[in-house]
């Protein structure tokens, strides 16, 4: 019987091709928008780890008053792992890892290239249930002794791209930072690591960190160096709360045993979703905002289809009445009508997947300006298909249930006597009015959001990022990849700056730890002198970097007061620092920041005197709120990973090749990466991101508007058809065409105005949503809240004019004979 009802539903839809096409296209727009946005949300936030039973895996972080997603030091990790009983797997079940950049070479004769890998604990693969597709993982006795086991497991992508799927790769040697590592395995194709963005090229023992890194203190012995990420698989029957309670107890004992390094540090156990949200709250809020807006498009589409079905229910009232009269049950009819809605949803879902695939292609065009293996995997996979199916089912209930329920409640006697405007039909008209009002209200919310973004984008184009965006070439280096000592690193960068400055067309050369707007901005732990932290907090973490004395000149950044760094600021001279205006206002409000001091790193770090105040710039996002920032002189705070900034008189891209030659002349083994012009970085990180968001929201706004206008047009046209006799009587009594047009337009105006009033109230809440999801764009030009509603009202009245004009041409004689 079900199959018979499905065939009947298909026949009915084919008999009404116009209604079916409009309804299916409306649903396709709503489902397609949601599918595309879900693929983005899945790639940024929701996709589970590519391991067995990912729901059992949790993340362990440290909490302080200043920072809620800190890592663990290796000694703390070792103590937690040995004493905890809440996690399953080898040796306590807690696995630790850190992303690590190396100079990677297939052999000693090949110049190394920069690659990102993971240094992992000896139980990493066994604790998380990760099985290599080729070879093996670490043996029980491997990865325990510092510096002993130079072994590596390659990622599947690295095996394919670097070694052409060579099955004989096992046992071969590759060079990581000049050290020979033996390849013992290859991970499966489905395993991309434990991060949604960064796909490691290899996995090596954490115990090899000291040998791979620069000469200095061993980070594996430093309890204050919290550089590790830790995950674990919960024991069966153990909840996250129970595991957290156990670890908190262990952490308190560690605080008593090591009060200097572990004071005010507690432990939190987070789900994967919680961890991802806290690590990147801005992007998480953004995608959730976009998903909410896509949901509004789907609601408008469902309201549109519900309107169409309510109109069709009126024409089928006699059919429904006859079915009921000859014995068909109400539930049987309800099922038949819902099956028709389900078939319509399925058709809309299939078309929606097609539209969604175009949206996914559009989203894939977004790029991150880095040579690191940062991948945004936006794809049409089984998760998107399942989500689209769920959306189609939900749509069936949203748009199909009310019309079906109204249809089976048909009044038998009036419906069998005539097809006039019965009480039931009048109820349907009221319901359709409510749906159209809701469509107009939701479309206004979408249009206001698009208007706010358009206004924000216009402001963004006029923003001064605080630094020059032209005539600057950037190149990044990390001397740790070739195991330079600190003195060798300083000498390398000195030689690089001196030789680069001598190149033709070069105006100035500077050194900086990171470039503004690039991913993974650097930060500093600071204790500003005289600032009273909240109870339980002893330090603050602010964005900051090491720069040389030429940085502000080369970057065109303005000093508000004081001085820049100079060549006299050396390692053996008085420590100094430069802060931006926002930093000074936050920690020394209504005071002169010049002469104040900031302790760097921790309570035992150097106390640096503020010698200059720089103008606040943009550091992570072009539309960010004013952010505190601190600069340290490279001579006093050296770093192995630095960026060379070269200002040129002409096209900066032309200096790239000579710069590479300079690097090779100094040391051919030093890898070069992230070689880009500052203009390219600004375009990709500022303009392209804002333009992508604007296009997404504007498209959703236009789709919502189109669907709402179709719904409004359909309602007015239906109303005119039902009032044909009334219109004929009015015209026979002396009403002219203008009176009829005004009557019909009045109906459309009242519905539109009521929807706009409701939508206006909802639009006021859009500011708060956008301020969280799109930082810096929460306050728009008030004109948006005036222009958009007026424009929507005019467009809505224009949509009503066609059926109004048709009504004015009704022949009174024919109208009086109507039905």
C-alpha cells in the first residue's frame, strides 16, 4: 500500500508541474544553502577524528585565570599518565603530541624542504587505536629513552606525494633536521592527524625533541614549559566528569609538590567539540552565525511550499471530502498527503545537493596564505549527504504537516455541496497570511544582515591596517631546522639582512617574528608593573613578537610617542620594549606608559622598560577590535623562526629570486617558506575573507527575498482568484479599476508592513549575533535599518501589482457568473 501511495503521489505531482517545479526549486534553494554551509561548519568544527570510536576521546588542558586552553608540560603529562585510571589503552591511556616543523629531505644529497610533522608519545598509536596501513607503529620499548629511537611513521599523503606509493619505503632513511630517521610505517589514507586543519607529514617519537631542536635546555625536563597537547580514550563506564575529577585531584597534589611551576594551574577534560570551540572561538562563532542565517533561508523556503500546498488543498477539498465520505480514514489520508510532501522533499533534496555542490566549490576557493600543510577540507561527503537527508525530512514536517492536517479536517457537507469559501478555507487563508508575514519578516532579517556586512565591507576597504601593504616582500625562515646554535642563528640573520640590503632596488630590510594578519600569531606572557590582576591570576598572555630596529620604518608603522628600537639595544644592555596604544590603555589607564616596566615570560623573566608607544594596528583580522600588542627587540629576545621583510622601490615580487640566491649563498640547507608579498597577504587575509562572507550572506539574503516575494505574489494571486465574484460585484456597483487595484495593493501592503515590523524587531538582534560571529562588524550604519525595510516594502508592493492589475481587468458580467 505504501508503494501504491508513493506512485499516486508521483502522479499527482506530475499533474501539477508548475506547482511541483516552484516547490521543488524553493526547497532546493533552502537545502542547498544549508548543505554548503554545513560542509564548511563540518570542516571547521564538527568533523570527528578519523580514528576508531572518536566519541570516546577527550582532550586534557590546563586552566589558569588568564588562559583556559593551555597545554601540559612533559613532566606533568608523565605524572598524570602514570597516576590516572580513567583512560584506556597502553600505559595509562593518555597520549601526548606536538606539531613540529623540520627540514625534511628524502636523502642527504637533496636540499631539505620545510615540513610539519608531529612528535608523539610512545603510546600515541596504541592509546588512540591508530593502525598503519603499511609497516608498524612504535614498539612497546620504542620512544621511551630520550634521543635513542630515530624512527618515523609517514603520513599517507607524504608517502604518495614524496615517494610515489613505493611499497619498499619501509627501512629507508629520511633526514629530519639533518638527522637520519628510519621509516617504519605509513598511516592509513583516512587518518589525517588530530587536527582539522594541519595534516602532519610524519610522526616521530617525542623523545627525539632534544636531538631535533636547537642546543639548549631540554623541554622534556621543564615542568613550566606547557607545550604538549594531550588526548585520551575514556575507560568504558567512565564519564568525562569522573575523569576530570580524578585529574583535578592529581593536579592539586602536583601543585603542592611543585608550587613554583604549578601554582593556580588546574586540569579540565573537554570533548573534542568543546576543545575546538575554545581553540578558535572566532571561526566557530562565524560558522554558527552563517548556519543560523542559512536556517532562515530554509524556513522561508518551507513557508513558501506550505503556502503552495495550502492553496492546492483548497482545490482538493472536494476530493478529500469524497474520500472521507466513502470510508477513508483520517490517518490514511494524512499519511497519503505526508507521502506527497516527502516525495516533494526528496526531489528538492536531490536538486539541493546539486546547488550545494556549487556552493562547496565556491567555498573551496578560499585559501590560507601559508606553505604549511593547512588544509580546509570542504567536501561533499557522506556526512553532508546525511545532513541533507535530515534537512529534507525536517522540511517535510515543516511544510507538509500543517497543510495535510488542514486538508483532512475538511467539512464534509459544505465541501460536497460546493467549492465555495467555507470556514475551513477561511482558516487556510489566515494561515497563509501568517506564513507570508513570517517570510517577509525572515527575509528582512537576512537583508539587514547583508546590509550590515556590505556596510562593514565598505568600511573595511577604507580601514588603515596600521602598516603598509605595498612594496614589501616577506620570507620566513627557521634556523632550528638546520640545528643552528643561538649564535649561528644571529649570524645567519645578520648576513641575510646585510646582503639583502645590498640588492638592487631594495630600500630597507627588517626582521620580524611574524607578519601581521598571518595565521598563528605569536604571543607573550607578560606581567605589567603596577597592574592589579584579578584574584587567582598572576600573568596575562598578549599578542607580541620580536622585531629589529628597522621594523617600524620598513612596515610603515607609526610611533605615537617615545622611540623605536636602536642598534644600541643589545643583549647585554637594559631590557626595553614597545607597546601599542591599546596595551598602554589597558594596563596603565590615564597614565604615561613611557618608563613603565613589563616582566616578560613569568615572574622570573626580564623586566623590560617601555621606551615607545606604537599606533594600534590590525594583527589577526582586518575587522578585529583594538588588540593589545607588545614588541621586543630581537637582540634581547632572539628567536630561531623569523621573517625577513624587504621594502623595494618597484614590484616586490621581483626581488624573490635574488633573495633566494642570497639565502643559498649563505647556507644552501636553510629551508625557505611563506615567500609572499605583503600585498598578497593583505588581499587573502583581509579582502578575500570579508568578500567571501559578504557574498555568502548577500546570496542568502537575495534567496530569502526571492522566496518571500514568490510567496507574497502567490498569496495575492490566490486571494484575487477567490475574490473574483466580489470584485465583479464591486465593479458592477460602480468601483473603477483604480479602486480595485488599491484594494488588492492594500492587502499586500498590510501583510508586508506587518512582516517588516516583526522582522525589524528581529533585525535588532542581528547586531549582537554579528558582533560575536563577525568581530568588528556588529555596529552598522543606522541607515541600513531604514533603507532595507523601505526597499523591501517597495519591492513587495511591486510584487503585488501584477495580480492587482489583473484583478482590475475582471469582466463584471463573467465575474458575477463565477462558480
